[in-house]
């Protein structure tokens, strides 16, 4: 009974309204709440496409861009899609500027797996290995879909046509299904 009363009295958390308030006031409290709400999802997305160091760096740069470019946010847009678009573009810029190639991550991951003392890989290790073998664009589209974005939102984030996204997702799922076997759902 007390829990129901507490839920009834508290306002539901609305990230879009919080972002609009942050855009108007620049409140660090609002930014902190947004970071707490989306920070882990954003980092997970970035680390899935790169490595922990790059993901951390790009995540910080993304939040700095949110502060700098808050005036560009439009209420009718999905806040999560807007954040992930900034993160994707920042990651691409980081890779271009630093001459780091994300494809080298696959070789590093393979080396790590071959030096592992366990004789049998876990399902998670097999999944991560198969995911890292995907071409970057397929991996990016697949991870965005796993984050809950629609085809239209993925197309917006990646600046590619929806049909291209559908094709990338189909190939990514086929690859994962092949690598993990028919008994595992991709």
C-alpha cells in the first residue's frame, strides 16, 4: 500500500522533458540525471564497436557535445536516438583522427581467445567473438537494434537508407547464426 502511494505521488521520469529543461537552464543536476539514465547504454554501445579506452573517451566527448550543442536538440526527436547519433559520429571522427582502425580489435580479441587457458569457450565468448568478426557497419546496425532502436532510427543515426540497414541486419544475423550454430538464437 505504501509503495503504491509513493509511486502515485512521484512524477514519472521523462528524459525528453528533462532534456528540454536542461536546454533552457543548463542545470548540471538535469545533465547528471540524463547521464545516469543513458550513460551505461551509451557506453555499452560504444564499447561494442571499439574497445574500453576508446569507448570511455568517446562517451566523455559525446556528453561534452551534448552540453555544447544542447540548442540543436528538438523535442520531437527521440533523445536516445539524438545521443546515439552524436556518439556514432564522434566515434567515426575519433577513428579517423587517431588512425586507429576498429578492425584491429578483431585481431586483438582473437589473440586474447587463443591465449585463454580455458579449453571450452563460453557462449558469451563465442557470441562476442562472432560479433567482433562482423564488418563495422553490420555490427553497428545490429548493436543499435539490440539497444531498441527502430529501423528508421538506425537509419537516422548511421545516415544510411533503411533498406541498407535491413540488409546489414540480415547479414549480421546470418553470420551470428552460422557462428553460434542453429541451436542458439541470433
